């Protein structure tokens, strides 16, 4: 990672605010909106933004954590309401988990409950989904939006071609309330220029290969806008979601280009806006294999399988159901798939949830793998298809493999 | 020896004023990787490992890590009264602005001199973000 140059600039802030924006900042529209505006002005000042621009929608990466609770309650108690559609990230399905597990600390449950209630009070779309751009809150090409969440920011910028900065949950919520964001960063075309050339010199077969690619690219680029060439087949929605999510586990990637498959530049040259890449990185099958090996910490017996980080799509649930059809998950192994309420509804209509449940698995909604509801697995060993799930380390050990390997391990009770 | 006082202009991001002993790090800081009860940095291989950020004027290049953990980390330090008193950074990003906003800690950047040349751990630093001024008393 090259250190960004020291910013020399103004010491006096001069963001231009319209009369209405000044009124919000002055508290004329209530204390909640005022706090939201104060935060946006601070961000604008940090980046020398000249003004605010309207946004059409926002996604707040809500979480059942105290910092999140503080801010959303501050806005809710101050009477704030979202002016543009603002969706929410998963916390956890409180009634289900408290019925199923006894050990979840009361205090944590209380925080989660208050967070979910406060987002309802500010009038958010209660999607509780980390992939809201699929169903509940879909940006269009060239819309200015404020989307937090690791897969959402790069997906929305690159696959859809809307513009968003790498928002925090709170700045995205503040933008949802005010309906605006400071004009800075990726809302400006020059800042959407590619930085690193990534030459993919291997065939990417499936989502899991894209997962490993995302992990590898995030790790080696760290911070920047990678431009990927050498991809021969159009990536699927699921492959792109996984790629996006993993680039933000090992790095901080808000945007990328796959010329020919992403919308904004149809050639690498255009992606770099005529400039040379800062760096060129090649990716071979060997590199991806090594990335996968790096992620393994153990093998052998397992207590649970955790899928759906990011939330599984209908197609992924269908694939899991197909692999589990007529099989039984081994006694003593718990099998979880996290998804959104919308997706589960569709999966039930198709009988997929029923197939998974017959095999002994569960499909849970509104829930993130990184929440206190999973405390029962704290000292247990599991398996997942998501390095992101493994990285958060809520569990003792987590093995990482393809979906079909996860299913096989769940049925056998172990993985070699 | 006499203490030497110097004043630098800076750029306000989050207002307020605070003073305290400087703690200088040359590495990006993730507040989640500190002990929430004491403010002691526990991140492996960090140049502040074992040192506490509690009550300090923290001078560092930038923040790092996901928004959820960074904000929650600083929030917990503040709740326990062991957050830094002020933050002086070289490069600021959205998540750090949001974190400092939530816990109401003065945050400034663009010190007129490179903060790593100007400030040493142990110096006494006053940060008046509203007036865009950092005053330094060097410890001889």
C-alpha cells in the first residue's frame, strides 16, 4: 500500500450550504435532522466538498452494536425521518434465536431490539439484508446514493454504475435523513479512475473462485480501484457479490472495473482515464490456491456449517437444496443459511426451504453471522464458504470451502 | 531547560478543544483493537502495542478497518472514559470523521508542519479545533 500524499489545503471550511440546508443545520427541522446535517457537514469539511448533492436512496449497514444504537436513537429521538428510501443491514431474528438458544446475554438482545426499533422509527426500509441492491432498494445507473456495507459499496459503484462513497452506517443514515451527501470522492468522475491493473491469468470457475479472487485483490491492492482483465466468461450476480464482499475483508475497495462486464468503462484504457496503472498484479490458479490454504486453520470434525455471508440469493439456496435433497445432515452438526426475508419467502414458495429443513438444516432471516446470537458456537469448530465469516472469529475455528464441500462435510460430520 | 511553546495552524473537522500528553503512532489505528476498559492497544505488531490511548492527544497517520468495528471501538473507549482527548491525523476518511463525531472528540488534520516531525510522544499539546490551532509545549 502506498501512503496517500499529505493533503495540503485550506484550513478554513467553506462548503456552500443552500438556505434549506442552513435551516436543517440550524435545527429548524428538528434535532434529529440537525444532528444528521452536522455529521454530513463534518464529512464535507474533511474532504473540502464545495456543496451538497441530492441522493436518491441510502443503505445503512446497521448492526446490533452500541455505537450504532447511540446514533440511530439520537436521530429517532430527535424526530428524524428518512427523506429517501433507506434500507437496513441484518441484525438478528430476535424471537427465533431466543426461542432456540438460551445463552444469548440479555444486554445484547436489548441492544439489538432497540436498534431495530429505532430504524423503524426513522422510517427506514426494514430489509435487514446485506444485499439490498437485489430486491429491496435498487439503485439505477448514474444515481447518486449513499450505500454502506462491504459488498454493497463496490457492487453499486461498479456493477450498477450508481455513485457512492464508502459510507459508514451512520453517514449513510444521515444522508438518508437529509436526502443529501457532500460532493466528494466517488461522486466525482476523476476520482473513479482505475489505480491497479489486475491480470487474471486463470479461468474462474465459480463463486468460490471469485471469493478467493476478491480476497487476493483486496490484500494486494489494499486501497484503490482495481481494473481486472483476462476474465473470459460473464460473471454471475453471485460471483460479483462474493468478489465485492471479500475485497473489503482483506482491503478497502469501493470500486473496481471488469471492462466488458461492469458498466462504466468498456476498456481498461478508459478505466484508467488515459493514465498508467500505479501497479500491475497477476493472478494465477496457484495464487488462488494459496489464498485458500491461507484461510484454513484446521480440519477434521465440525460442529456447524454457516452459509450466507453475504446473504444467500435464491439461486444459492436452490443449489444448497439440490445438494441436500434426500440427504441427512449428521447428528450433532448444525447447518445454517442466512438470507433476507424477501429471499426466504421466494425460497419457501419453491419448496426449497422445506427441502433444506427435511435434511436437518435451517434457513434464517434478518441475521448477520457477526452477531451475539451465535454465542452458542463460540468454542466450536465450523465450516463456511465465506472467508468473511471466518475472519470475524466469533467461532473457535472455521474451515473455508466450496458450498458442495460444506454440504458434504455437514453430512459426514467431518472434513479432511 | 525552558519549555518551548509553538503554535501551528490546522484544519478543523470535528470542533471542540482539549489538551493532554501526545502519543504518536506511525501506523494506522483501529480503535477496536484496544482494550475497551483501559485503552491499551493490543494489536499485534503495532507501534503502540501495550501503550494506552486514554486521555492522550493521539497523533497518527489515519484510521483503518471496517466502519462497524472502528466506530464501536471508539464508542466503547469513550463510554469507559478511556478514549483519547483529541485526534491529530494526516489523512482522514469518512469512518474516522463519523467515529469522532459520535464520541465528540476534536479531530483535526493539515497541521502546517508534518505532525510526525513537529510532535513527539510526551509533548504537551493543546488542540483548539474551533480556532484551528494546535499549541505544542515540547518536553526538553
